[in-house]
C-alpha cells in the first residue's frame, strides 16, 4: 500500500480471485463505503437486505448473474450498473455456469451537493511522467 497526506492506494489483485474486500478502512474512506465482490458460479450473497440511509450503486465488472430487487429480477452482466434506494430489498446471485464480479458503492442517500463540474478545480501543475 502507498499513501501520503493526500492519497492512499492499495492493490486488490485479480477480481476473480477475491471474495469480498471492504475498502472503507483499507483506503480510509470518509464519504463512501466501497466493496469489491466476486461470487463463484451459482453462489448468491449471504443475505437479502435493505438499508436505513445508504443508497447503493452496483457496477458489474465481469461475468453474469441476476439481481433481485423488491421481487423484480434483473439480468446483470459486465457493464451493468444499478442504483438501489435505501429501502429497496436486494440480493445478487451469480449465473449457475459463470462467476460474477462487481463493486458496490454505498453513500448517504440525498447527500450529493455537488458533482465534478461544480467541485473540480483545475491545476497548473504539470505531471512529470
């Protein structure tokens, strides 16, 4: 892991070899919870759940599977993105014949007060690659 006053970096390794990594502590996150997840073929998340405050954004990075949301089943695959409100009841299952990898990002629902264009500040610093 590398870190300085303004960043912390880690290596997750190949996504198809991890089970679940929570990045809140690893990266010292202060505004979001992010997990990197991998479900072997046929496996589902261990619980059906909702949240009190946090919405979740799921970014599927490999494989295919199914996403159960309040009784609706969505087919998901590499490139799928899904946002779920806090009260939405959810779980994920990998395809019976193919594993599924994804990131889940949790943030306080309604907390986004500015986005990149309002928050970004251009710098005159030139990188020395």
